[in-house]
């Protein structure tokens, strides 16, 4: 026979519910005490400021200026990384090659990306910008304005966990995206 306290507790749980109420997920921003914090810039940084900050998710060329980034972690492997900086178009293209080669240095099999550029379509530029402005508030990057590109090139792959880079050849702007 079950003890009376156990039966009473069971009945109480059935009547009022003893399921723990879940609270909304809270993400921290720029909190060095939280290993899962979102690192982001709220204003453009100089190259030196970005290097001192130390949280940009990719390497940067010394010519980079007006640097902005979001490095968002959502738990269980969910992430979004966006980086935007200005530099001469030739520097942006060479840096795209460097970033993709860095990725390929550790990636295996289907996670490797081709290190070549292709002409950028208007649809891809708009989709890129739209993805940066969706999701959790902490992961959004309103400054990620790749939809303004008139003449550009695309590098990498838009698939999950793959780096993708767009370059505005007229304005000299580098856009990086990698998401889960």
C-alpha cells in the first residue's frame, strides 16, 4: 500500500499541477560573467577598438573600419554570427578568400566551402539582409544592410554552419554571415 502522504501529494499535483512553469529565455549581452553571452557592437568600431574588444567572431584586415558584429549563441548549438566592415573592395575580396581558407583548414567533407566568388544576385543580397534582422532581439543586426548592394560578389555557402560572404564592390563593404 502507498503511504498516505504520497497519495495526497499525487492528488494535489493532479488538481493544481506541479509542473514547473517555464520562463522566457533570457540572453545576456556583452556580459563577461556569462559564458553564453551575446557579443555585439552597438556602434561602429575602428580596427583598434575591435581588436581591443576581442569578441569579433572573425579575423579582420588592418584596413577595416566602421566594424560591427553580433556573435549570438542560443544554446544546444544554435548560433548566428554577423560581421560588417568597410575597406577597399580588393581588401574585402582578399579577406573573403582568407576567411574561407581559415574555415576549410578545420572543416572536413561536406562542411568545406569553395573559395571562389560569383556575381551577387539581388535576391541573395536581400535574403542575407532579411535574415540578419530576424530572430531573437539580441541576435538582430539592423546595420546589416546588404540589400543596398548594387554591384557585388558572393563567396561561400548559405547552408547551415557554413560561412557566407557578400562584398559591395562599389561601396567597399564586407558582409559575413554564419548561422546554424
